[in-house]
């Protein structure tokens, strides 16, 4: 026979997991210095421009 599940505790655990996941992504986004964010954006733009230049019509 299976054990009964307390849905209130399950919901709380899920909320904690979701909150921790959101916090982790926010730490990555807001924890990087502006210079690194700008450098990453410039690199992405350079790659995109390089791909666009190699595109065939």
C-alpha cells in the first residue's frame, strides 16, 4: 500500500524549488559586470554579422 501524500507540503517544496531556480538565473543575469555583458553582446553581434556575410541568396 502506498503512503498518503501531503499536497500542502508538496506545493511548498515545489514553490521553494521554483524560487531557488529563479534566484539562480537572476544571480547570473544581475551578477555580471556591465563590461562583461557588453563584451558578450558585442561578440554575439560579431558572430551574427559574420554569419550574415556568408549567407547565400
